[in-house]
C-alpha cells in the first residue's frame, strides 16, 4: 500500500485543476463544507497567508486550532508544525498541503542519534526548541519557542544541567543571554545560517537609518549586528510599534508580506544571503502552493498521523512550557 507521502507525490501532482476556478472561493466553500480551519505560517506565500483563518508562528497556530471546533486542520507550513497541531488536537484530522514540506532544522536532529547523545548526559534536563519532530519532543523535558527560550532557561535552578537542541544558534544565543553553560546539539536552520554579514553591512551603508531585525536562529555574527533580536512574531510587533520607517529583516522573506500589510507606510528590505539571491526563502515552506492547499482540502490528504504513544509523551514537555510561561506571565 502506498504511504501518504507517495499518495501526495503520485496522486495530487497530476490531478487536473480547472484553470477557470477561483481557488479562493473554492477553498472558502470547502472550509465551510468540511468544517475546516486553515493555518498559515508567516513564511508561506502571500496567497496562502491571505486565504488562511490564522497566521502566525508554529506553536501559536497549533494552540489556536486546538481552541476551535473545526473537524479538520489544514496546516500550511512544514511537517513538524502539522505534527505539533496533531499533538495538541489528537481527535482532529490534520492535513498538510505537501508531505515533502520538511525542515532542515528538524532533519538535522535524527531522534535515534539524539537518544545516544542524551545518554552521555544522564543528569541533564532536555530542552528542545519547538522546531523539531514529534519524536524529539517526546524525548524532552521542556519544549520552548524562540520567544520564551531565555525565560524558560532562567526559570530553572542555576545548578540545573541542561541539554539544548536542536538549534545550536538559538542555544548559543540563550547561553549568552542567561550565562548558563548549555550542552548544545549541533543542528541549524539552513535559511537562517546563510545570511551574509558582508552583504548586510553594505546594505546598511546604503540604508544608514534602517534597523536590522534578526531571528535568534541566525549565526552570532548576524546577531551582533542586529538592533533587535526576536521571534517571527516579535519581529513583526517590533516593526509595527517602532517609530522608524525602514527595516532590514534577517529571517525568512515570507514575513515581509504581513509586515507590509500591517505597515504600508514603512519599508522592509530582506537581508541578503551569501548566494546570488536577493532574499532568503525556505524551499520547504515554499513547496506549499494555493493549488496544493485546494487539493489537500478537497481530498483530505495527505494526513498527518502521530502514534498515540508519541502524542502522550510529546504533549507533556509542551504543557510544562505553557505552565512555566503562565507562571512567568509570558
């Protein structure tokens, strides 16, 4: 029997879509007919963001979907995000427009290798960044986000030994901010690793008044240049609330769509990578298209399935994070 991924590749790729269809209207009809909700990460293409019910960061979207009475969650993002939605909404059907929409960061930390790594530090508490697989979450003590990682670590006793994974850049940023000696897994996000310090420096020379906004998944040489470091949502809020009118944005370029919509009078410039491209797009995020989203909702495939045993283990570190965040007023 074909796997869901094979169904997605072999079936949907060749399915005919009437070019006269208004996909926005068709998706709206299917949403009502199937009692579905569409979640779109900030890194999705503009059309998908515009058709979504909720736009945001991965964990926030999953939490939002869990609050709805929808029967189906369409997660326009990458695989680990859809898994998180399934963990928080185990009774709902979760579908992903393209099963091959993976994540370089999640892929950089295979669970079987992380298990061996963890065995070397039996007295360490494991904190994992939410951008990881369900299996990795199930092996963790606490899950964190880029916006609360520093506070989560600071909430623990000073003598608590900690493994932090899978993102080494976020881990190094947290270690620097907290002064804690973290054991880091050597993983990274391909999108945030290839920003060019030299090109950004030249860009700042051409735009001397522009503030550099950077995601903490960026390398330290980029973070050292930044005027503001924060999560995707944090970057959006900062740009909206700050009086300056010009910003260089060092994260995936999809966020610029919402930034421009929320701030039509401001200028947002994507930070350049160290290749010939003008901006830095995530190839995995961009696998999702409006056409694939339509077919996904129409066929209710491909579906994300997380074993119940993994869900039971993975939800606990997420709940612990939420408990700490609530206690800290985050």
